[in-house]
């Protein structure tokens, strides 16, 4: 492919809605037109797909405190919630004030009465992508006071709270209004064997069909995609945006295939975890069937939020829902060489009247700065 042909194809793919990151990560320049059109660009997802499939009911999932109470009310297993820490909006899981250091310490003292320590996770209330997530171990010191261990160093609770980012990340671009505090899930040893510092979650996508004939008997909740996310040594999070790997999962069996880094961390494929050297292939996700059943069940609690990526923790006793994402990352189900719009998936979306991108690329057009003569000669050569 000569330089002009390459530039024209790149421009053509850009015109189809793909950005440079997607073009590189998905290796679209090496693919045929038919293959390229099976991939879902983030632009199409944001402008067409998300708005059509997911109603405003999706806002329930964007607030971690609200989502936790909603899921618990519908009988969905979730991590234990302590509450929200904030000097104005702070409150415990059952609604009591938790706006001062003394109130938080009092709450933790009650929890630590039956154990020597407790591992907690602090997340921005409206955060996402694993950004600004902080983990800490709280213990009862010999003098009876509560102390915090962060990276194996003790510090007073007020010092720890003062160290939290003043303006934590928010998916809404506004203040997160506090830190959701949860008890850290003790994950299944099979998943901890890859990396024990992070909670390695399974992202499971669900899709609710919408029969056009109006027959509710044809409505269905289906398993859409899945992958395991594994963090790096020392990291509290498993997100690809923080250096973690996306590991492909066979939907039928729950068996792991190879992993892959996000483009920011090379985009390379990996057969084993870079730190533990534990191979991915040959492992099955524990409680796989139960995890699928849980996600299909939780999807029914929000029937007008029809496309959700659920983050599932696998504990020693079974799966729990960490959170649901109506704005799931489009690269996650496409990271391992197959576009989102398989013939089967496109058929289901078409049958539900949902938007799908064209099956052909936009027409080629002259490059910026290309002379009329050069463009005319190109068109003549390629008639």
C-alpha cells in the first residue's frame, strides 16, 4: 500500500467514526472493509447506541451510593457498605451522619470490635475507570485508638483523610460529593493467584432485546460479552487504564484465553501475568455459571437500561456485583481480534430496532491539501 493509499484509507476509517487510538489498538489499517465495519467506534456508541438503548434510568448506576442501596433492595449481593465520607454530605450506610473524623472513627471502632483489623476501599462517589481509588487497612492500636496502615506505614485517621485527593475524578465532570467506603472483598484464591494486591473483577455485559412485534414473550436478557481484568503487582485496581490486563473469556466455558494491555501500556498481548508469571490459559473463572446467572438477574432490575457492563467480584463464597456501567468501554469486548458487531449480534440488534453502523465505509475523499489534479489522477487509476 503506497503512502497516498494508506492516508486515504486512514481518513476513510476516521470518517467512519474511529479515532486514532481505536485505529491503532484494533489494528484497523490491516483489516478489510468488511472486517472494519464489524467494530464499534466509541463515537457511534456515545451518539447513537448508548442513548437509544439506555434511558435516563441509567443514572441510578452512576452514583455508587445510590446503586448500592438499589441493588441491595432487589436482593443482589454486593460488598459491605460502610457509608460515604464527606464533611457535608457524609452518612453511614443506614443514614446516620458521618461528616466528622470522630463519627467515622466511631463507626470503624464498632466494626473492628470483632477483629484486629479491617481492609477498606475508598472510591469517589461518582468515579469510574479505577481512578483515585484508595485502599487502606484500619487497625485498633494498643492505646485503643484507630490507626490506618497505608503501604505498610501507620498514620492517624485524620492524616489519612486529609491525604485523599481534594477533587476526586468524576465521570460527570463535577464534584464527586464524597468517598464511598466499602469493605474490601476477599477474592477467590484462583484469581488472587494472578495478582493479590488488586481485586481482579470480571466484566460481564448484558443486553436486553426489544421485540418489534410487541410480544413480551419474545423479550430476552442475554449474555453479551465478558473479560477478566487483572491488576499489576502493588496496584489496588484492575483497570486497563491503570496498567491492568484484559483477559479474554470463553463465554461457553468460562475458560481464560490470552490477556492484553491497553494501548497506553503497549497494547501487547500476554500469555501470562507479567509479575506473578501465572499463565492465563488453562484457568476457569470460579463460580462462572453463578456469575452469569447473577448478571442476567441484575439486568432485569433496570429494564430500560438495556446494555450494561457489570463488574463482578468472585469471592470465596460466590459472585458479587461491584457496580454496573451503562457507559462501558467499547474496546473491552473488542480487544482480542473480533469486532462487536458479529453477524449474530447485528441480527439481534436489527431485530430489536436498535442502531447499528453501516456495513460499508464512507466514500473516499481527497486528502486535506491534495491538489485537484492529484485526486483526479488517483480516481482515474482506481476506476
